[in-house]
C-alpha cells in the first residue's frame, strides 16, 4: 500500500529507505521481492508468512477517482514486531513513516508500537480512513506520537467534524504537531506549521491517466524535502508537482526513471 509506494519513490530519489512489511510465501510475495530487488531496494525488512496471503487491495476507478476495497486478514496484518525491530537494528533512521491502516489488526498494531519505541525517530503518519478498517481511538493514538500528520479534507472532517484551515491549525496545537498537511485533490494542499499557513495548487496543465498513488507521491516528495531542509513553501510546491507527474502514468508507481531524473536534473536538486 502507501508505505510501499512511498519507499519506492524515495529509493529512486536516493534516500535508501527500509521497507518493513510482511508478504505471503506465494507467487505475489515473490513478485514483491523481485520488484524491490530490481529497483535496488533493501529487502531485509520484508517478512514471509506461510499462512496468510500477500496483501491485496482492489481498486476501482469511477470518473477518474479511485475507490479501494482492502481485503481482510492479509500477511501484513500479522507483522512480527520483534523481527521488524531487529531488521532495523544498527541502522540510524531519522524518520518513521506509516499509514494508519497498520492499526486495523491487533498484531500489526502491536508491531507498530514496537517499531515506534525501537526507532526513537520522529514519526510521519499518513491517515487513511478506509471503512470499516479504522476507529478513532487507534487513529488518535497514532496522531499523538507523530511529528507530521497528512490527511485529506474528508479525513480531517471525519476526525474533527469540520474540514478547514482553522480546524487543521487547532489539530496541530491540540496534539503539539510539527505540521498538519491537508491534501485537497485538484485544489492542491495546505500545510500548517510553526511558520504559519502555506497553500499551493498543482500544475495547471497535466494529462491525467489516473490519480491512484498521487497522495503517496506527495508524501514521498514531502519527506524528501524534509531530509534536504527545503522551506515549507518549496516542499509543498514540489510535492504537488511530483504528485501531478505520477498522475500521468498508470498505477501508483513506475519503473520509468525518467520521471525521477527530470526532478533530479534540476538546478535546485
């Protein structure tokens, strides 16, 4: 899901992420590992499960907008926290990125708790409120230990009752967050942090193939910007631009390195 997509992009941009997940001992699991290896990704954080299948999500497009059906009881719902922590032992990571869906199962939720304690890194939470796989208590627990929280307008409304800049500002203050990032589809995104409120819109002329993975591309570029120390305004502008670029290809990720090279060749890189 989202963490895989984000890790895929970050690898292409040279950040060397460690993807921690669990796949089945099946053909799909083999395909995941093969794809990661061919992309140069570190596979030491990938666990194999002899009982549960590699996770699948059914995506349907209606008027260009995706809807998701997340299948239950998949391998990633049974992430082993002890193995996860050991896979990262001895490495220095400054950021732990995860989605809120990892908390849908007791086992994977416990593994996340182990990771959060074991890393000692700041946390970037990507809120994904997919019915019926979420509850307020688990999402709030993830938000409480985060530094950065990203969510879309609808999700902000579900959590806080109202989706506007004042609500995002209040959310940041209530949970003492470094930043709240609210994506707004074709209207761009807004970031609320200690520097104020920053808003930007996506590039005007983009030939959209599909929007699956646009939010994950945005997250990846946002994390990249944090690692490079870019200003909030530049991070927001470039994250929206990269998200738009990913919308020009089919699927949430691409093996076409030209999309990444176009960004890496720029003078501000």
